[in-house]
C-alpha cells in the first residue's frame, strides 16, 4: 500500500509544489505515494463559499468555521480511514524525526492547513485532529508547513532514497546533529580535509564522526537526547 496524503486547503494550487520535483516528484510519478489537494471552499453552503467568521468574544481576524471544515474532513477521511488527521498549527507539538518515521511507516495522513486566526476549537476536538508545529514561528498559513512535513515523510518511504543508509546517519536520527562532511578538492582555500577522513581507518573515522556530532550538538542543541555527559 502506498502512502496516501490528503491535504485540505484554501490554496490547492500550492500542491504538489516542490514535492513534484526531485526524489519526492519521482516517487509521486511512480505511485510510491499519492497526493490529493482538496479545496475547502467546495464544502461551504452559501453562494460566497464562506469558510470563516468573526471570533466569538470579539478580537482581530477571522476563524475557520467548524461546520465547513467538518464536511471537508468527512469527505477526505470517511469512517474507517486509518490515516491520522493532522492540523498544521504553531501551537501544536513540535514535529520530530521520530514522529516523521512513524508517519512514514503508516498508510498516509489527512492534513488540514489552517488560515486566518485559526480553527474553531470544537472542530479540533470532535474530529480528533493532532496539532503539529514545524517551529516556533508564524506562517501565513498551514500550506508551507504541510509541504515541509510531507517532504520529511516521503523521503523515508521505501525506495525513495537511493541509499537507505543515508536516512539512518542524519541529524536527529540518533539524538544528535550530524557530523561535518567533506569532499574534493582535498584542499580548499588553505583548508585541508581532516587527515583522519583520508586515513582509510574506518574505526577511527567512525569515532571522529561521533565525536564531532557530539561536539556540534553540545554547542548548538544541548537539549537533544544523544548528548553524553562530559567526563569530570
């Protein structure tokens, strides 16, 4: 079974976007995964295709209506659909590589892209949406975040990456940032490739890479779980 993504959006023309290119695009063409972009306005009941309204209690902006979104979700994800329902939201749980791997091992995902001030809370609760964030910043809508999430997932699907080991030695896979990389020329503007990497000693190379990964992680992301305490 291929990974099936259904994206609910006010801007279906934003998809597949970059996902139609490179590895993800080839996988899309070969059926490794599928993408359906659904126009939320198609489920509005008035002639203006209204999807939002003023926030209860007053305040700035508009809020996406629960009734319209419920119809869209029920269309994309009927009873028995095993795919998780995700809402791209800055207040959601941070997306992690571990969560990406779980999604990649599943049947797909139904992704709601929020707009305006947000989504009626009742819709989130009644339709069991999992709020997901890609970082502590605000976007104009959930579409760019959905593209990021799908890119992270699709590259892990079987056969998408030419070398499956590549996905196992990257940042966050072992709770660490990835070690530095080098390639030809052997010397660039007075900076040579570290001697150990051209030594042919695979044990020492592995030790160097681990040490460099720990050093980088300790400097930049000491919150990650792969950090080992320094010897006293």
